[in-house]
């Protein structure tokens, strides 16, 4: 697993990121533009080109700047370092949301992109170790762009995150011991707004689950996403969000599993019909069964094995280039101990690596 370590002001961190990954950032930008254009045409029945996507981005940028100025500064730094415009870099970060904004009838096949996530109490009671984590499934051609980024900002907590070249935080943990992750869902109320990486990047400045929950729930979101938050105190919440609505479920014991379909009854009418139900429901049931059948206490090795599960073929938790989709990586986080385990590529085929963040009331200073 490649790890990029950057420090300083948001702008300086972005510039270092862009310079270190310049060629890969350009390649990922081109791949993601092509993907968005194809998805809108094939599944949404709508035509949009690069200029159209950038026009949508231009209309979102003022909201991004207001929502999280530091995150926008870092994006501008990435653009400067990589030799792209800020709008291009934000478009690359916001692909999932922009696809839905451009064509909210955008429907992937049953084995399309998707992630399988969990928050779990190791001994299934309100005591003991707590973990969270997920697989991260997307186009196989994104595989060369996966990396861990350790950010040590001049002002704010250190973070360690799984993401892609040129992008903000996707799933990770900060020095307060707050962990945040996400899976993709789709709703009909997509709109102009901030993208999910903007939301996660800001949520990882929070010092508690409660404050991260406020950031996520109050964000002017462009599209639908599920978010989970777990902090070093053991407080956890599962947030199912459309663009304009959300439902929060506190997770106090046992396990909470979420893949790529809505669970909250109040939000079901907003779910885009035909979203990847076969894959998502299979993974939801399979991961639930694995966690429920495991002997207590559940260990990191157990969780690695569960995320490596291949049962179900194209619908498996760990996927190998089914219809152009793979598990590009996976992560398991234990905020209380300030440690995580990450793997590049399908979890059953890669080498898991343990990493740490020094956590505390404010380990960043």
C-alpha cells in the first residue's frame, strides 16, 4: 500500500500531493470524466460531456468554498501541483455525486459499484473493543490510483485516510480518534451541492462522533450517501443521507451493516429504482451472517477474513474485476487504539498493512 505523507497549510499539503502524483492525477481525471459521460448515456439516457460536467462543478464551487474553506484550499493546492484547474480536481473528487446530478436516473447493473461496511462491538455487548471498516469497490481501472494519505496540518488533527490520487479523504481516522467511512446509495433528490469527499474531509476535523454527525447531517449535500462514524469513546452512529434528508441510527452494541441500498423506511421512496439490488442485498446478508456466526470476541483477523469473502461470485464482498468492477481496497479501524489495517486491491489477494495514528484529546497539538 503506497502511503503519501504531507504536512503544512491546506494549500501546501495539496501542492505536495498534486506534485507527487501529477501523472496519476491526470490519468484519474480522464478516466472519471469518461466514466461519468458513459454512465449518463448508457444508464440515464442523457448526454453530457466534459464541459457540461465542469459547468455543473462551477455552480457547486461557491457552496464548497463556504462549507469547508480549508478543504477547498487543499483542492486548489492539488490543482496547482498537478497542473489542472480547481474545477477539474473537484469534478474528479465529486464523480459519484455529479453522475447523479447529471442524470439522477443513472442506474448501474446489478453487479455495479458498491461497498460493504460495518460497525461492530467485538463481544456484541456495550463493552470491549469496537471496530468499523469497509471494502471500497469501484472501476478496476482505478486500482493504480489507490493510496493512503497521512495529513499533518499546521492547524488541525492529523488524519490517515484511504483515498485515490488527487482526492480528499474517503475513509479514515483522525488524531482525536474519530473514524469516518461511506458507501454509495442513490436518490432522486440529487442537486447542486458539496460532494461526499468534501463532507468526509470536514467530518475528519471533528473531535467526537456527535460533532462529526452534525457536520454530515447539516452539509448541503449534492447526492445520497451512507456514512458511519465511530470515535475513541466507542460512540457510533450510522447516517443514511439523501441529498436533502437523513436518518441517523445510534450504534450502541452488536453490529450495524450497510451496503448500497436504503434501510430507513422514511427514505425508501427517494431511492433510485433499479439501483444495484442483487449485489447489495447479497453482500448485506452475507456480511451480517459472517459477523453473527463469528465467535466472540471478534478480532481484526476475523474482520479481514470477512472482507476477503468470495462467496457469491460477481456479488461477493471481495470482487475481482466482475463487469469491470473490483474491490480496489479495504480498511478496518479501531479508534480506541489509534490503529487501522488497510489493503490495496481485493482483500483476499492483497497484503494487509497495520498503521497507527497517535490519538488523544488533541494529539495534533
